[in-house]
């Protein structure tokens, strides 16, 4: 008789609790991999910062995340992700971002051990019609 494997549990950290709720029409990120799977992050500010440091709007507590790792810029008619010179890089759809990368509907953004899916709201035409290589 073999021993049963312990059940895996999803852990939601305190960072997920302090982020505001998002209306379905708003552009947002949904975490699809990492500590807080399912958390939704509104993209309603001009700049959203990611990193290990507590001063970031999205704090990612991983050794492979820099203190000031990446930013997402809301430019009104589109969104762009920028790597801030991180050691381990920022990736969109498994391609490293060298400077800036425009986001399209469904893009997957990887920062350290977290992956976020980009969901455009009212600006979906701009996000789905533009492609940028990084």
C-alpha cells in the first residue's frame, strides 16, 4: 500500500488582498502562475511597478526578481511593458523584453516566478492591432 501524496494548496499572500477590485470593463492583469494565482490587478494608473522592493505596487517575493524589476505604462490608447534593467529579465510570450514591448490581448508577462495575462478593457482595439518586437 503506497502512501498518499499530500494535497497541494494554493497560497494567496497578503499582496493580493491590498489590491483594488477590478471592474470587468477595465484593462487588467490576471496572475496565472505564482503565489497568488487568480489575483486581478487593475491597470488604471499611468505606471504600475513590479519588483521585490516594498515600494512597488506589485511586490513579487522571489529571489530572481529585482527590487525595481519592470513597469507597465498606460499610454491611453495602448499599454507597454518595460524592463528596468533587471538581472533576470522580463518576458512577454517567452521572449525577453529588451527595451519596451506593446501589449496585445492575451499576452503572457513573466517576471521571476510569476506569470500574468494581459486583458484589455475598453482599449482592446488598440491593444490587439499593434505588434512590437522586443
